[in-house]
C-alpha cells in the first residue's frame, strides 16, 4: 500500500528482504498473480528512494529458470540497491498436485550454477562479492558424492548473511567438523566407542548424505558413527532436510535399520524439535524412543557440540533420553 511505502521511506527501513522471483511481466503474473506488476513497481520506487534489499528468487523448473533467470539477474544487477540475490529451489510436498519436480537432478542443478557463474565473476571483480548465491541444494544435487571437492570456501560466503535461506550451511558444517577434528573431539569419541564397543547411529535427512557420509568415512569415527538417512514419508515430495523430519519417519528408519544393534545409541538433532520439544507430527523424544525401542540422544547440529554430547551419553546413560 502507498502508506506502507511512505512509512518505509520515512523511517529508512533498510535493508529489507524481498521475493523477486522474476522480472518478466508475464512470468511474474503466472507465478505471483494479478498484483505482480504492482509489486515490481513498488520495488522500483523504494529502490529509487534509497531503500536497499536482499532479494530472493524461488526457482521453478520451466517457469523462471533459464533465460528468464538470466534476464532477472541482469536487471537486478543494474539496481545498486539490490545488495545481493539468493536463489533457492522450489520445495514441494506430496500434499499437492501442481508441482512434481525441482532441481534434484544433477544436470538441472548444474545448469543453474553455470548460468549464475558469469554474474558471480563479474560481481567479484566489480564489487568484491559474488552478489548472487545459490542455495546449498544446488551444489549438493549437482555434484552429489563429489560435493566436498566443489563446495565454495567460507570466504565466498562472506558473513553468511543468507544462512537462514540455506546458503552456506553445508560449508559451515564442514568447517566446524574440521575444527572438531583439529581439537581432538573426533578422535576422543572414536576412542570411547572402541573402548565400549558401542556404535552410534545419527538420524539425518537425505539432504546431508553427500557430505556427512564422506566426512565420517574419512575420519577415525568410520564404522562407529554411522549415518542413518531417513526418508520424509510424512511430507513426501522433495522434502529431505533434517529439520523437517517427523517422528514417524525417524521411528520407521530405526525399525528398518538392518544392523539391529541392540546396544547402539541413536542420535537425533535438536533442529527436528520446536521450542515445546515436539516434531512436526507432535512426537517428543520420549515418545520416539518408546516407539522405536532404542537408546536415544538429542544433540546439537554442530560437530564441535554434538561430539562431546555423544561422548557424555556413552559414558553416562543419564545424559540420554
């Protein structure tokens, strides 16, 4: 509304976050609806008034990718007030019929990375920042088991300003794991596992499999800290991140674990639970433990924190659920 624009300009509410999606008018109407043109015109007025923006593009196959994306980025780059652009892939569940694909195939994901590369190179040369960032899913899907060899370094992500959009999370985790190794935390947990002859299964969404498996297998914890990847049957679609796993998915994965190691400890990450301690299907850790019939721990998402937590659980069962 005009009054909202006036307030933003008067109070200098900047920078703001905006969903850009596309510059092409027809594509915008198809994606956003009849008010799409007004939104872009409002953005232009606010940019002209000196308001800065972090822009996000939700990329949809055959809609706003390819040449449409190239045009969108070309326009956005001419706007000094668009500080940076984040591109995230379309996410969808099984509970709808409109979408059935995203950028999960390597060729599709790699095409996006190749398209934005010239913009990144130009921005690095002219502005000292890549400016346009692809969410981690594009790298994971494009390179799969070779992900660690193609993942941008921490310097590429600057201050990780788009972390909450899924940009740089994998790099942050990988570097934290390396810090844990350098601090001796990996070796110490491996020593305790060997001494007690006890294996740990880490429950994770499949989005992590292209980097977590490699990190563990290259470390002293190989064979002792075992990734157990759970499919998200509750939401389906292409939902595969750990934070959206439901209790029922975890229980099914544990029950289906062919190892059937009665002495094993199963670890869940706290990101699966909300502030009330329940998953998206309203199960708490104790209910998951009872349904799965196993020893259970809930730990941090960072290796420098969850490795000591797992060690404490092995040495003192009272630290577990």
